[in-house]
C-alpha cells in the first residue's frame, strides 16, 4: 500500500515539479533547507535590529549575508492564510493543499517530498527541529496524512522513511489517547533505529539510523525556549551540528538536511516578542554552521533559507511609541511567556499568600518591569487590576493559542512589555504576509524573484546533482 502511495505520489510530484535535474557533476550534493517556522520579514527585522542596535553586532544576521535574497508567498489551497501543514507540504513536495493536510494533495492523494526523492537517489537525509519531530514541518518531509495531529501514523511513516537522522522534542505516538503504549517502539527497534535522548547523547552516532528526542528538560511540543536557558536542554545549533556530523559519517558523498526553527512560531503565537527574537538569533546560529560548511565546499553546497509562513503579524512601530522603538527592553527578559504563565499557574495552585509586591519583585528580576524598567502609573494600575482579578478574586479567563494556554495576567504583562518596546502584533495565529528567501551556492540564482512556496522544492531538486 505504501509503495503504491509512493508511486502515485511520484506521478503527482513529476507533474508539480519540473524534472530537469542537474544530471552532471555541476550541481549541489550537500543541501541545507532552513525553515524558520513563522519567520516572516517583520520578525526577521526585529531580530536584526536587536542584533545591530542592542547587541552591537555590525555584521548582519548570517541569513542576510547570503548572496540571494528574495520573497515567497505562502497562501494555501484553501486560504490566503496557510497553516503549517499546508505550508510544509508546499515547501516539501511542491503541492499546495488544504490547511491541516500533510503530504497530500487536496484530493487526498499522497505527494512525495524532495527528501524522499533525494533519499531514493542516494542522499543521506537529516531532519532537525526545535519542536516535536512529528510536527507539521518535519512531518511534511516523510508523512502522508489527512490531518496533521495524527501523531502515531506520522511517526510510523517516519520509521518507514528510511531517513538517517530525525531529531526534535519528541514523537507523540508512543502512547495512544488513553495513555497506553503503542507498538511504535517495537517498529523503531525492528527498523534498527537507535533512539537517543537529550543533550548528553549528542556526539553518539551508533547506527546509520538515529532518532534524537528531548529528555526531561524538554516539553513534548518543544525542546525549551532559548530565552529560558534551560540547563542541559537540546538546542537547535547543537542538534544541527550533531546531524551534520552524523551525515558526514554515514553519507559523506551527498546529503540533504532540513532544519526547522519551530520555536520561532511558538513564540510568535504567544506574541512573545523577546522570545521570538532570541529564537531567530538561535536559528541564525544554526544556519552559521551550514554557512561555514558552505564556505569550505562552495561549489557543492546549496543553502536555502525561508519560512513556511508569517506568524503574529509582528511589526516594529506602534501608536504607543511612534518612532521610538525600545528593543533594548527585551534585554531584561529572562523568561518566555510560556514559562511565566506556568509560574503564575503554579502560584495559583499553591494557594500560598502571594502579594502584588511579591509579583513586582518577580517581574523586576525576570522581566525588568518595576526594576530597571520604569512602569508608568496608569500601566501599573492596569497590571495591578489584572493581578487582583487573577490572584485575589481567582477569576481567570486564560488565552488559548495553537500550542499553549496562557494565564490572563501573563498575557497582560507581555502586552505591556511589547507596548513599551514598540512591537505590535495583529494576531495570535498566522498572517498572510510574505516571507523571505535567502540562498547561496549552486542553483541559488533560481530563487531570485517573487517565489511561490510550491516552487521552492522543484528549484532545490533542479540544483541537486
Ligand atoms: Zn504556527
């Protein structure tokens, strides 16, 4: 059945993607596909301005140093605002599809990803993400399911993919909805895949096929945020370096790596400007590893950097501050909105006596507010009112986004912080804004112009040897 699906997929792929492969020795044999999930140009410019004006780095972000810079539009088959499943499918297979569908055309036929195509041609394949390894973006490179949340089915297809290296926070299919173990571990064992956990197993490459997941420092949906600096946690640059070492060991002649900055999207869904900036800088550090590799093998290495869509509609400049952006405020932020929300919930659950002064002390230490950052009296009153409602009256209307549920006081605090920094958001979902494309290496010129997301995988294949 799966073979049939692959054949059908290949037929559709050949219709969707121009098949003019570079058959000679002139194309790329090392391919890096970096996808910043949710990383529209607004968040990139926020990170670059922070990098330049706050960190004082005169060199721009690595992605901005690549010789080709272009645009990409991201609409899905079903909406001008795509979700990550439809966007991942377009970026991986060249087929636009309906929001929610993964690795399938709108009529539910399977479509083949460039990773599968290149694997068939002898490339080693590595997929790395800072979120779950069966989330939409990595999943689009090996799975075919009508609904992106079908973790067990996606995970089984990850096992069947034959790919050399799959790394992320977790796989969700080890247990079913009732929490009973599934046969996923058995399938992984039967396929000869080594499953490794946590940063302590970085550097181990015991078998040709490896899956690397987070240990107890991770959440199921991400390896932890860069801004939370969780001791011993996996990071995107560390996983990227490990994947590269693995592929250089087992597939030194040719390989394809997809690296997803998945936490960029989670931070933007949370409207957490500081966390998003730190995730983009982290993603750019992972990219720098590929860029170093490219500088050593410039005629054989293609790097393509893009995003699956914009999240949050982030823009620098709001009516609160006009032209006075204050990105340096984020320098005082030590916790993500997710971690702060968890802290608020734990305070509520503990039932201990917790006063406004206690909270102000926490905010000063972890977010700068009421410490190095002065808070205007009317702002303090707003925060105090929300504190009273949440912690004294215990009347909480939490905010739900795609990945998290936020305590309402945490929402108010981060709204205040973004206002004071001059960073605006239009949504806690995705936006239809275009996203950047950066490229270097053989075939990079193909990416010039205003791309459609479904064109990118075909251009990568045309650049491959
Ligand atoms: Zn998203």
